[in-house]
């Protein structure tokens, strides 16, 4: 029983050592771990105090159906960006200055960026608030994870009671710290907007026709087919003293892009000639690219042609053979050999350690047993039968042969 237990312990120790020591070799280096906090409801982020700022009201919570009483007609825009929840709370410092914090929780970080980009006014920007926000007069707007946050000075019109930009920034930073390190990634489609001539901070992200119609003065945008999980980006470009709007609409398949291209093209042909002359439409892979409001058609065409669709080809079965890469083969073989020999070395080391543990335990067990049993016998632990008193003292003379006689 003891032998079986020791063998199991030896196997477990050896396996644990192999996993712990060989795994860095297999991974090829150390892994960096970043702790990401789970999103919380907006009301939970509005604490009773942030430094010098003390809450002077309870957090008011609004559902998507209740937001219309706050933002009016723009409620449909917030719903299009998939608003989940809204919380508002007012704060004041010791000097009587008051700030209002609004936290909009959207379904995904991309939606939070979308509503932030839609509400952003580049011409009013006084600077950046971190990597994801803007400072305007009397307010700071930023997005972080699935949240769109506004810190507003409702007394900005009153110079005597207005808070300074540093005070607003301090509260906004405290809110950002409270949200924590949530995942905050911009939509990848933004990376396909050409950089040359682009007006700073005019990039916008859309997932529905209503927000696109507000920005992209084009008319009804249902023909783009947003009902099928379509997304779009747009930006302003400066050409000859005039700003040209460029939009990129992405579809999941070339078939969907082709169908949308036909619908948009038919709609463009129905427009007055004056407006058709200010439109350029192009299909590029899964993208529809359209420029609007230009005066120089050649420059606008170059801008549209600068958008390239990037794709990845994946073989589902039996990919064609590639040229054998001997250098890569040698590197992979070297890594494999190092891993194998490292594992063998660890197994040998584990066997030695296990043998020492097993041998030591067996030796100690036997010594303990001898101590409990007492001293040794004169035969080295064997039993001796003393039969001397049970046998005759000598041989029986009658059974001896006489001298000189043979049988």
C-alpha cells in the first residue's frame, strides 16, 4: 500500500515539474497578463464623492424608452447605437461650483465610440482628454469601454460660477479611473479611411441609417442595407478650400455588397443632375465607397481610389503545396529538440528525486521496525531449533557394521 502511494506521489511531482518548467520553452517566452474589469451599471460608477466633488443628488437612471424626455429627437440615434442604460448625477465642491455627470452604457465599446464620434464637434474642441476624449467649453466628452461619458458645467454661462477646465478634467479623470481598465478598441474599419487631407477629429462610425443621414447629407440611407449588420465610417477631407465627405460601408459578403451597390446606384440615378455631379460611387470588394460634396472630380476620384479592401484567403481543404522553407524547418526542429531534451532532463531529475524519496522512506520504515522489534538473534534474525536433548547421546552400537565384514 505504501509503495503504491509513493509511486503515485512520484508521478504527480514529476508531471508538475515538467509542466511548470517546460511550458515556458513551449510558449517561447513570458506571457503578459492584463486584468480587465467587467463593465458595471452606470449608477454604480457614480460614487457619493470624487475628491473635492460631493454628490448633491441621487443618481437618476433612465432606460432607452425613457431617454426621449432628456435628448428629444436624438433618442432614436441613441437607440440606434444600442443604448442599454443611462445614469445622471450632480456634484458640487466647497466653492459652490456644480457639475453634472452623464454616463451612457452602450452594448459594445464600438457603439460607445460611435455615439461619441456622432456627438463630437471638432470645431469646438479646445484639446484632447486622454486618448479617447475632447475638451470643449464647459464640458468634457469621452468614451471608455462600453461607456460614453459627459461631464458638463451647467453654470458655464455664468463666469463667476463656472468651473475651470482643470476642475472639470479632475472629475472626468476620477470617473475614468472608476470605470477602470475595460476593453476600449476602436472599430477596425476606421483604419481604412485615407489619411491624406483628412480633417482631424472628423472620423465617425455608424451602424444605422438615421445617424448616417444626420451627418452625411445624402437623403434616405436605407438603400445601404443596415438591417443586415452593416457598419460604416465617414470623415471630412479638405480639397481646394472645401470639405468633401467620404463614406465607407462594409458588408459581410461580396454578394451583399453587390446588391447594395445596385440599390445605391439606382437611387443616385434618380437624383437631380446637379447632385449626381457631386457623387462618386465605387464598389471595392466588400466595401461601398462614396464621396459627396466635391468640386474637383479628379481629386475626389483619387480619394475614392485610395480606399483598398483588404482580405484574407483561407483554404477549407487541401491547400496547394508551398515551397519548403528549410530555414523555418531547422528553427522549428531546433525548438522541438530543445523541448524534448528539456523534458527528458526533467523526467530524469524527477526520477532521481522520486528514487531518493522512496529509498529514504523505505530505509526509515525498516529502521523504525527494527527499533520496535528489539535486538537481533545470534543467527542474524533466523530461528534455531535446539534438538540436542531430544536425541540419543550417541549412535546405536547394534546398527554398526563389524570389522572385516561387508554387505
